């Protein structure tokens, strides 16, 4: 049976504003049990058959804003959208629009870029809201320089002026009770309630985004996307450590072993996983003389997808297969064998 868990999101409604405040609970779908027939000694199933065996009832589809949503999982680097769990307007003219947007339901390595209607936001590079995480700076106040979008049209997101953009991120490892005081400063309803309760978004990667009303820059509500380096607790048996990776084999193994979003099954054959991870890391020379790893994965999905379907989708990225033999999982990418 697929379960839905509350992620501990508290969103407070704002009264007397031109935009209604919104709140949502981010849900998490947990996988069904592995069927007993899969555990028979010597049984080998290819990815498509395994997906059928692991199929569980679908969860709630993700939309941009809703009362309940499945959590998103991000592997590698991907450009993602999120779920708005709070929205309000503030300021004397109610022309400051505040958004809290959950990007995924786990700890992320870092955020790389923010895009509004396809236009990258460039930051001042210092000050409130700006943080450097694992070598990449993100957030704070947008600079006041003129930039050019993919269509060649100039744009300016305004620096500290009335038309400015502000963003602040949390990456899923925030402390219990943490909340963004920068949002509280603009909208006092996003604050502790006096009983010790705070608008804490626990265990999730999320943003506070403030957009000033400017019909020239944003004739409609902007489309928000973030380039995100995702899940950062992926185990590598070659080093005995966990971290961020795009290695296809290690990510496939994580889908099997992860106790929250995956199968929670630790029986991945480690010798084969090491060999497969090494194959994925082999450097392939490109026409321009540069090199890249043979097999990588950058993939986002929400927990309405079963782990079996996720694995089935991932297999094509390396022409690979996954088998269960003698009570262990074997993950094998395509490669030449003598």
C-alpha cells in the first residue's frame, strides 16, 4: 500500500491582501513490498518485468499549487519546478509578491541558477540571502545590470530598487524550527504563532522568492525554474562515503537502497556495483577533444512513480539491465566483455 506522509509544512494565511495566501502539505509516497516471487534463488528479471513486479498504486499528481502533492526527487543536475506552498502580497500597495516554493523532499547539494520566464537571475554576490554552498553562490538580491535572454531581448531585474528580485534557499538540512526571517520582514504572518510553532519546512529543499510588481518585466506571473544539484547522500562503495554524484550505477543502486523514496533494500551486490560504477566513470573522448564520463544520470521524478518504474526509466541511460540473482540485486551497464 502506498503511504502518504506529512512533511511538516506550516503555511499561514494572510488576510487583507490582493493575492490570497496559499498553503499545501507535501506528501511522500512510499513503495509497496517486493513480491515474494522475486526473492526466489536464481530468479533473474529484466528492468521491465521488475517494474511490473514493483508497481504500486499511483500517488497524487503534482501540480503547481494544490492542497496535497507528492514529493519530488532529484538525481544529478536538473532544471526543476516546484510546488508553491505559500503565496501572499505585501507592502503598502500590496505590490510585493511572496512565494514559498518546495523543490524536492530531501537534502540537495546546492542550487546553481534561478530562471524567471527563461531568463537567468544574476546575483549581487553578497548580502542577506546570498549563500555559498559547496562552491556555488546562490540567492540574495538580483543585480541591476542589463542582461540578454535566450531570445536576445534585454532585461534588468533591478538590484535593490522597487522592481528588485530577492531569493533565499534552504537545502533540506535546516534545523528544526528554522524559518526565513526575510519573509517574515515582508509578511508578518510567516512567523512563530506565540505558542512555539514556526512555519518550518522540514527536510525539504525550498525557496523564498519575492517579486516586485513590474508589468514591463513580468506582464504575467513568472514561470519559476531552478537548476539544482540534487540528492547528496548517495553511497559509493569504492570510497565508503556518501555524497552527490551523477554516476548511473550508484544512482540506480540508491533507488533500490533508499529507505524513504526507494525500496529500502540493502541487498545490492557490492562487487558488481563497484565494477559498474567504474565503467560509468570511464572517460570518453569527444570530437572537440574534451572528455566526459561514459554513463551519467540526471533525473527528477515525483513519488507517484513506483521505484520499479523509476529503475525501468533509468536503465535506458546506460543500455543497462538490473537482475535479482541469489537474493541480491545486480546492476550492469552496457559494455564490451571479452
